[in-house]
């Protein structure tokens, strides 16, 4: 599936890399938050292509329903051997615990089970440290950290052993980005929360991992691509000297959800072109 952002990506030679196929995933059910656009939409499309039914959630109800309708149309028109899963778009505010519970209940009600939960929703505010206002740090922690916790809690209540939760952290969890103090703090919390959840949910037979993207070609990185100096810096600090695509994040996500990773929990996979080493 191609990226839904429509952005350019200097140096990218293959915007739609081939992801592995895991036959055991067909017929399973996933919840993806922040699924109206960007990586969330790509995740929903990629899973549905492989026979996973997806509850695509976003705070923008109109947009996520339109995305789900578009994906269902594309899946119906695609020529594939496997029967695609259905995508249902629903509104959810990830800062409200009850919204997560309703997502889990609806997944079970619509599809009869819940196997995967991807905590993808997040915000990316800017402010120098001395200017971070109470409302900014509060909103960032509510969306980026509480949203992950509430989603994982709801998932764990409704999943059977063998379920998998994947949280979206960031390379910013371990690297300082000037002007992104609130964001970096929230993603460091997500990385550590993932480890805590993995330890406790292991008793339920549920795996919890995270993915830490670097510069990925989405709406969240539009500011980089619109600033020549920022783009030049980004391409310089990434050893592969290009931005990543959402599809290149989907590959590791697919692995973490699959049976190939059934003994992998409490880990974070960096998808950053090597930038964490620079």
C-alpha cells in the first residue's frame, strides 16, 4: 500500500517495500489508534491486506470514517489471493479511558475477538524548555502517555493469551531535540511504560513492545521537509541519508505482532535509518 501523506521523500528509492507475509494473522482482529492518516492509516491498510479486521480509531471522526471507506474500497478492488479484513472507522479520544474500553468492546462485538492493539495516536508540540506551558505538557502527557496506558489496559482486559500490544515510542525517547522537551519526555515515558507493561502482562500471555521511529515521511515531519536547513540537517544525521516511509515502520510492526515474535516482549525497535548512533 502506498503512503497516504502525499509528501516527498528525498533519497527514497522504494516507497513501498515488501513486508513479510504471516499467514497465521488472517482472521485476527486489531485496534489501531491515530488511524485517520499517516502511519496509522498505513498500519490499518497493511493489516487488512493480510486478512486482519481493523477497528481504526481517531479523534477526527469524519476523517477516520473516510479513510476506512477508502481502504475498504481499495481492498475490494485489489487482486489478492487472501481475503482482506474489514476496516471500521470510529471516533475515540485516547485521553479518555472509557473510549478505549468501548473500542475493545466494539472490536469483540463486531469481530468476535481482539488480538492486536497498536497505540499509535500522538501529538508533537514545540516549545523551548523555558516556554513549555502547563497546558502543553499536560496535553502531551495525556495523549502520548495516558493514551498508551489506557489502550493497553483495555486491550489486556479483552485479549486472550497470545495477544500483542505495540506502542509507538520515538528515537526522541533517548535523544534530546531542541524545542521538543515535552515530546521527548513523553516518549521516554512510553518506552519505560512498555517495559513495565511487558513484565506485568506477561502473566496474561500478552506481549508488549514498542517501535521508535526516526524521521518518517508523515504529516508530523512536514516541518522538516518545508525547511531546507532542517531537511539538510536531517538527511545529514541519518546514516542512510533519507527519510523513512510509513511502510518501513509497518514491516517491524508486522513482525512484532506475528508468531515470529512470540518470545519477544518488553523491547523497542528503532526504525530510524541509524540516526540514534550519530
